[in-house]
C-alpha cells in the first residue's frame, strides 16, 4: 500500500537521523513505529485494571458500606470518622 504524509520539518529531520543511525529506510522505520503503536492499542486495560488501584482506598469504614451507608454518612458529617 502506498501512503503519502506530510511531516513537520523537525520530525522529518529526526526521522532522517534515526534512519541514518540505524541503517534502515524511512519506510522500515515508519512501519516499525506503526506496529508498536497498534500493538500498544491492543493492550488497553479493561475497567477492572483501570480501577483496581482505587478499590478499597476508602478505609474510613468498617463492614458493608451498602448496608451501613446512612450510619456512615451521619458519622462522617458529625466528624466522627
């Protein structure tokens, strides 16, 4: 597939430098970059992975929050927690 793109001057210079230092063509460098970018997109974390750092972060309560929510809110507003 043929693809034509316009690169900003600094990016084109960086690409030329990279290709010269690694002895590869621009096509090869761009293909490698796209492969890395697209494979990283496949590794998007799911909802659990995104939220797991916050699970259980609120340790101001004891027991079942759903069952004790009114009590916990009263205690929180009174400054008891």
